[in-house]
């Protein structure tokens, strides 16, 4: 009878109440973070769950999340699902009018919103017509309840009835819907898809069988939480495995954060891996002719060696020493840009070009590709110890599949 919130309870019990779980940038610009432990994460989610019940949110109701991916979004997300409501994160990059249209179509009764600025933008676009309750995660704004006040309502109710949360959460069943995905429309018009607690927990358990992630690992989160890749691959998997999460302040800060956080696993779409590759090429072009010859020579050597191995051929006797030198002089420095600890770099949310995959394989950091569907979860993943460029990998344990006569892949 496990639900999504059960994953968080298990993490706190197994990995330690006082073990750091979430690291939210403090906004000082000095690399400082506000840290939530697994115990604090769980307790705040409980407060939010009971607070939602106190303001009239019931099992099966939809609560929307309008926020960049940050610690407070995780707190609210788990709180929504813990009380039996359905969590629906929206893409904050959309114009305000489109965001309101999405929220309205979702039939949300309550919306968490991250900043007064974002709230004012939606109000100016006509948010009043929605008739929903607004919870402001940071700051104050007329017409919105501060998150601290919602949490206080939850604490007060639990002080009056110590069993309040347990009774509330006991009504949530694995077959209940947990998340309403509001897709970006990458393959057509934006759509909505519901998924249950049981499906999410099972999908995460499947991932555990093929991905060796533990509390010794760490990740850096920056993808929108409206996307399944971030929601399952980072948020829920990290919780299930007890791996701490650092939240990014944005793409412009990502290179610095990579080095300071030194993530061991990281998920990004191809456009980010392409952006990093392009920045490397641009930097090399600014170097002298000698450095350019060293770089391109080392890359060509590694690409040839990998090509021979892929064909099942042996590399010439002189290649291994040359590859070790190339790694020491060139590739190790490139990997250091990612913090130097990366074990599982994952490319998801869109197809990865073969040339790009071959580049990262050559520098000793092969990208792990997989495949998933908004309505079906993450279904395939390349082997961590032997990814194949251009492949979506193998089916996760428990995924049922078949290929129809016309070549269509059917998953179940």
C-alpha cells in the first residue's frame, strides 16, 4: 500500500532524519544554501498536506504548482500528494495568458506560486476569473496566502489531533491519481495525462534495479518539474535512493554550480549537452594552433579507438598509451568542468544526436539515454556500464512490450 509520500517516509527512516536532503540556494550569490534534512522535508510536507485539508482541498482535487524547480516545489508537491490531492506543475516559461488557460483546463482548485512577481503577472492577465485559492511560496501579496500560514494551519490541526495526518494519508490508495502532467506539446498540441501513486512508485522501483544510486551520490536539479524526466528521474528517484539534491539558480549559473556541487548523476536534455559541447569548441578556437592540434588530435584518437571497439576489433598496441596521455592532458580537464565526480550523465526528454553522443563517449563521460512517455513513465535505459550511442537502451525490469507488424512499439 505504498504511495508517493511513502517514498519520503522511507527515506527519512532509512537514511536518517538529520541527513541533508535538499539544498536550496540562499540567494546571496556566495554559494550558500538553505538545507532541508529528510526529516524536515517529511515534516513540512505533512504540514502542507494537513494545511490543504484545512482550506478545503479534498482527495481527488487538483492543486497546481507554478514554480521554478526548487526545494519549496518539492515540499508542496509531496504535501499535495500526501493529502490525496493531484499535483499539476505548469511550465512557467509560458506567457501568463497561456498559463492561466492551462490552469483553468486542469480544473485546479488551488495554486502554489513561487514569487509575488509571478503572482502579479498572472493577476494582470486575468487570474481572478479562475476563482482558485493562491498559496505564495515566498514573500507576500494581496490575495494570496503565504506558505508559512498554510503550514501553520497544518501544525495547529496536528497539535489538536496527533492522528490527523495519519488518518488523512491512510485514505490515499495506490490506485488514486497523484500527478496530472501538463505536457509541453513537443509532439503536437499540449495534452494532459494522469498517473497514479502505484504507477509512480513502481516506475521508481524499476529504476532502482538498473541504476546504482545511493546516499553517497548527489544531483543538480534544473529541469522544469512539469516534465516527467525531472519528476521521476530526479525528484522521485533521488528520494527513493536517499541521494541529496542541489537546486540550480538557472542555466547561466549551471557551469559554476557543476564545479561547486560536483554531481555524480545529472539529467539534461540534448540542447544542454550541445550547449556545453559548443562552448568547448568555441574556447578551443580561441587557443593557439598548438593547443588546437592537441585537442582535435586527442579527440580523433579517442573516436577511432571507440569505433574499433564498437566493431569488435582490437585497438593497435600503440593506442592505449596515447589515449592515457590524451586523457591526462585533455579529457580529464573537460570532465573537471562537471565537477570531476560524474558517474551517471543522462540525456533525456528528446533524441540525442549520434555525433554528440560520440563526443562525450570519447572524453570518458558517455551519456546514458533512455525513453519514456508522459502517460507511461520511464520505460527504457541504457546500461550504465555500457551505453550504446543512438540506442534508447533496454526495457526496465517489469515493462511489458511488443512490436506490431507495422513497426510500432507498444508498451504495457
